[in-house]
């Protein structure tokens, strides 16, 4: 039989680590309309319901309206890019009310806040101690059920909780082998109410998760397969989700978000996320837009070091070359009216010093191409 010849496989592309592992213990329940079954999945006893202040709080109330209100304590206080202070407040309430589990309902912000509340409510460490401490307690927190209402962060299947230390103006991640949600209850219908701008920004976060988890030096073949499928789904569905919000495109974006979440849970992110943090902290740019704005420039910088995996992703999206993938992403940013230049955020040449410092995080060592501070500055200058 003639041997099958194929293009370089995902496994043979750009991976510097020969030994790899993939662990994700989250039970995923997925389906349109599934949120009506939420109460069937809850442990007995009283739970803390963590949400945002607006739409996600309304969604939480709606989901739980048939259930005995004495079973819940609501904490509808998670702000966008949730703060350490709010999270501490949630932990204190959880302990005071003797809640036995945490139900997080919302976008990545409420879910990340809820995740750390569940993780630390049964421990003595404060959030700030855990944020800055190198070794974290690896014991399980309270049971945590995550119900996403945006299709973006994939927080419902990740161990990451990104909190903002407002005093030091830093976004920092808590990640622990014991901090994954127990159950991700994913109902794409909950995203139907997202307006175009939130749909666009959160959807672009999925794209960044897909590209970054596929090319990072800490990638693995499982993450790469999830990542490629997630990028494909975004390129096929995000424009439709933003413009018309059809149920099919929402469902596909939710699937993409979950797959990209699985991908980053095993591989992490790279410098697009590092660059995003100062853009959010100092310019208030939404997380997804803040990650995606640097995708074309960083993809070009990384092209040689990650050409094979980008080519694989391009092909899985029906494109012929890695360059075509970059162009396709640029067109998507344009069509979604996403910010594409730092000058749109009032960032000029004389901002490059502080922006380079703030963007140059520990993530740079995972970038597929070697990256010194000077290179980061050049990338950022090209983005002005
Ligand atoms: P978000 O900050 O959770 O929500 C953004 C806005 O969307 C809020 O105003 C929110 O309202 C609203 N919203 C949420 N669901 C809605 C719906 N169904 N309909 C209408 N409006 C809705 O946004 P996000 O992009 O999902 O999360 C961003 C955060 O996640 C950042 O802090 C980022 O660093 C983090 N993140 C975490 C991970 C991870 O793995 N854990 C990965 C990437 C990013 P409410 O105020 O009512 O909630
Ligand atoms: Fe993200």
C-alpha cells in the first residue's frame, strides 16, 4: 500500500518540550437551554452565587427563580477585571454565611472572582498572599460550578483566575492544580443577550487563546488540536455572531471558547496576553480587544519560529499559508471594528518606555521566537 504523505503534523511543529502532560478535571455539560437544569447539578446546602452587577446578575436570578431562595446567598459584585478587594469580600461573605459551594454565573470576570472565592474560602491564606506567593496550597477548595454568559475566556474550564491588584496596578493570575471548576454548565443561549461590542471583544479573546496556546513553548498536541478547531470556529462564526447573533453562530462561538479554554488550561498564553494587561489597566480596553490588537504584529514576529503550526491552523481553516491566516485575522479585526492601532488608544512614541516595561512579563520566555525588551519595544512601535 502506498504510504500516506501528509503535511507536518501538529505534533512536529514548534514544540520545544519533548515531555508533556495534559490535565483537565472539569466535567463539561453543554447544550442550548441547559441552564434550566442548573439546580439539578448543585450540591445540597447553601451556595454562594457570584455574578457581575448587571446582565449576569439578571441571568443568575432568572436561572434560580424556581429554586428555594433560602438555598442561596447572592454576591452580585464582580466588576470587569475583578479586584483582589472584591474577591476578599466574597470570601468573607462565603465564610460568614457558611456556604458549602460556589456557583459562578457571568463572563470571565465573575467566573474568575468566583473561582478564587471557592478555592480560598476553606483556607487561611489571603488572596494577596496567594497572588504573590510562589508555592500555593494545592488542596481543593469548595465545590465550584461555573456558568459562562460570554463566549470568550473559557474560564469555566480553566484553573486560572485573573485578578487585579488595584493598589499596584497589576493583573495577576492565580493558577493551581486544585483550582479548576468541578462542573462547567455551558448554555450558549445565555450569550444571546450580548451586544455586538461584547460579542466581538470576547470572541477575539478566543482567537488569541487559540493562537497563543498553539505556538507557546509549553504547548502540547492536545492543546494544539483544541486550538486549531477553536480558531477555525472563530473565523467561521464570529462575524455572524456580532452582526446577526444567530443561534448557530452563538453555539459555535461558545464551543470555540470552551475548546480554547481547554487549550490554554494545558498550554497557557504568551505575549499577546502580556501586552493586553497594560492596555486594559491604563487605557480601559476590554480584555479580548486588548489581546487581539497585537495578534498581527506578534504573528509576523513569530512567523519563522511557528510557521509550521500556523500553517496547520491555516489549513484547518481552509487557507493555504500562514501569511493568509495573518491576513484573514487582520480582515476580521477590521470587519469587527476592533481597535487595530495603539494610536487609537492615545498611545504615542513617548509611551513606549512604560508600555514595554509593563508588557514584558514572565510570559516572554514562552514565546516561540526569542524576545528581548528591545524586540518587545519594536513590536509595540510597529503597532502605533
Ligand atoms: P466580563 O468582564 O466578564 O464582562 C464584560 C461585560 O459583559 C460586563 O459588563 C458584563 O455584565 C457583560 N455581560 C456578561 N455576559 C453578558 C450577556 N450574556 N449579555 C450581555 N452582557 C453580558 O468579560 P469577559 O471578557 O468574559 O471576561 C474578562 C475577564 O476574564 C478579564 O479579567 C480577563 O483577564 C479574564 N480572563 C480569564 C481567563 C481564564 O482562563 N480564567 C482567560 C482569559 C481572560 P455584568 O457586569 O453583568 O457581568
Ligand atoms: Fe484571555
